[in-house]
């Protein structure tokens, strides 16, 4: 399973932005995210493990017994690409880029999404039951590049 690195020595105890890049050989996928905790970087690996085990993103019921919202059960496009990359053996880079003060974290994230021409940000979500279809669709799009 892929790991993240910290080549820019970003302080993970302060708010930061991170970068994920997947190279399939035919296409490069890029994603910028924001975080305030070091554990955020490990969530991607855990989500890919859940996907490959056929589990939803979160339990169907919350700890208090109420139903989880539909949005909390769904995965993002970045999770799809990372899961397919893991299955296909594609190259994955995952690392923090820079620390950013909390007040401008959102605006700086948007700047970097544009600067890096990110194509995984802002894509749709999908349920675990849809994985065979969405992963197949992703792989088919690889063949048309």
C-alpha cells in the first residue's frame, strides 16, 4: 500500500496543504487537499483499504445509533483513482506541500488547485456498490487517451 512522504519538511502540527499525484503511464492525476492534523495523510491509505475490502467510507450507523448521511458513506474521485492505482500498480506520490495560516487555507488551496491543474478536485462522489462500474469506466478512459 502506498505511503506519504514529507520532502519539504512541512510542520504537520500546523495547517498545511498536501499534494497527491498518480501517474498511470497514459495520464497524470493531480489533487490538492488541506489539513490541520498529521493523521489526515493516513486517511487516504485507510480509505483505499476499505474500498478494496468492499466497505463504505463510514459505518452505516453513527455511534449514537442514528443513520449516517448519504454523503458520509460516499467516496470522492481521488479515492477512486488511488484505489485503481493500487490495483494496477500505478505510481503514487503523496506529500505535504506547505504550511498555510488557517485564515487563508481555503483560498491558497484554490490557488494551488489551479496552479497544478488538478483534475481530481471537484469531481463527483460514488458509493462502494458502484466501485466495479466507476473503476471500469476510469480504466476505459485510460485506453482512450
